C-alpha cells in the first residue's frame, strides 16, 4: 500500500513549520535560563504542566459546565474539568470552585458581574499601596462602572491601615470588600477583613493571586474559612499555567458560575484546565510544601541581606514571597534601578511604593520576589550573592562620575557572573541539550 502523502506544514514540527516563531521561543528559553528572574508574579511551570497546557484539549469547545454543555463530545472534557474542580476544592478546602476564568482579572470581573450591579459601592486596596487594578482603580472597569472607595497602608508601618478600612467601610457600606494585593509583603489578616466587611453587610473577597501557592502549602493563612469568595491566578506561586479560579461559598456558586459563563466568557480553555489540574496535584506533594517554605525563607534571607546594605524595604521586610523597596535613599529611581538590573542580567519590575511622589511610569520603587528563583533551586547562599550584585548595580547606577561606557562595562561584568551562577541551576520546564545548555 502506498503511503499517504502528508502535507509537511501539518506533520512538521514548529521549527519546520514556522522557524520565525520557533526562533523567538528558543531565544526566550535562553533568556529564562540566563537571567535571574525576580518578578514576583512569574515562575517556571513544570514539564508536566507545560505538556497539558500545550495538549490537543485546545481543539475542543465546551461552553457550559460539566454535565450541562452546549456542544456535544464532552466526555473527556467533563472528566478533566471535574477533576480540576475536585482537586482545587481539596487543596483549598472550598465549597465551590469555578476553574474557567481566563486569568485573574476576568476572575475578579466575574465577582463584580455576579455579586453586585454597576453603580454599587466597592472597596479595595489602592493600586499605589499594593492593590490591583481590578480592586477598584479608576483606570480599570472596576473603578469606572462601580463607585470605588480605596483604602491604603499606614505610612509608618507599611501595613494595612485597619482603622481606615473600618472607618471607610462604616461610612460607605460597600457591597463588595476586596482584600489581598500584588505588592503587599506582609501576611493579610483575612479574619479581620471578614469581620469588618460582614459588620457592614459586605461580601468579602480575598484575591490570593500572588500567594496561592503559599496558601496551598500552609505557608500563609488561608482566607477560605473567613471570606465569602476567593479569586486567584494559577501561574504565580502556585506554578501552574496562566489561568484563573474562583472559590466561593455554596450560596454564591450559581451567581459566580453564571457571571463567568455566559456573563463574561465563551468556551473555557480546556488545555489550561488540564494544566491547572496537574499543578494542583503537584501542589499536594511534600516537595511543593518544601518549595513554598523555601520561597519564604529565600525572601526573608534576601530582605535581610538587602537591609544590611541600606536598601529601604517597604514595611521593613517580608512575610511572604515579595519585597518592595524604595530606591530614593540610593540616589536613583526605581525605574532607573530596574533598567540597570536588567542590563546586568537580573529582571524585576519598577513599582510605586506607598505614598510615592513619583508617577507610575517612573516610580521610586522596585518589586522583587522569590518564586521563580526558588523553583530553580536557589537558596541562602545565592540570596547573599544576589543582594551583593543588586548593591553593586545600585552603586554603579547612582555614580554620576561614571561615563556611560564604564557603567555598561560594569553591568556586563555582573551579567557574566549572573550567567555563571544560572548555568549551575537549570530551570524546570526549559529546553536543554544533552550537555545542559539551553536550546
Ligand atoms: N501582573 C500581575 C503582577 O505582576 O502582579 C498582576 O496582575
């Protein structure tokens, strides 16, 4: 029998079909290996998560929920979604879980759509104090379509100003009270938020996107016993694919599910659902518990090493995976520090610090975190080395006597040292050749 001719662009690998895209992915693979990635919301997903994420489940449409879809052919997809939901319920102890939100912002938007109406009053931590755009910031739909009241942190401690939260809650009686954030280095007192919110009749929502992995591993207190709804992404400290979840009490299940579909979204991304299920399985392992412990240990070691070198840490340190610091006392902006670090092989993001007089595009601070570097095995020794490099970079950037070329030479020297360290720590999920070199 003659072989059936298969069109090469269908049968071929990515490299054969689209070398342009393949080349870019390879370059990003090398970047993720060669750089020290300190953006606290990023990580390295495991090979197993990546496999599920890139699977043929992406070929299927599945509007609706398991057992009640609008398309036929859902036998396997229903199994995947049910498995994912059951694992999420078990990991977080939740009554109901929706695993379909495309990411964290759509998850939060579904809470607004499901649990309040445009024009209602909502409360959240201000973006400039460590909250998220979707917690009521004026440039986000959450601040445009709802009457947003924003609370902040105390100027002296850098911790949530609960007197303000309480006073604003009593004055404005919000329908929704959000807690949690994206640049808050301390334990969030979910019980206190719940007490305040419930005393004024608010539905209380905890956004645990950043700390979901720490909560899963017991390294941060869980909001589930206290609040009504929990939202999260799945790709930060939880180390899954890019996705979102909503956990809620049974009484809100129907409203949340309807808000996600058909309120906001069409078909769920089934390959993502499968990959979330894999990440949740990984999160129950002993190895993951040790990983989460090491994330916090590394962040605290790094915070101490930076403090000793005179860096001004927001709230004085960290309880979690994240450090926020003001570069003003080092004579540079956070923007300048982030660019200088990047030129030295160390990747973070510039960030406003609480009460920052500078604008969001050129703020005073930087935000760093340890989930990704902990995934590749960095420990206490590497944290000391990292603080040393960061100090060198800050000094070089602040030294006005240095010519640009001298500055670049210093950054290049640090980059070489960074690469040498990274070579000793292959990262999960990246592509390497037989000799351990990134492809
Ligand atoms: N972009 C995420 C972060 O970096 O924290 C929040 O959406």
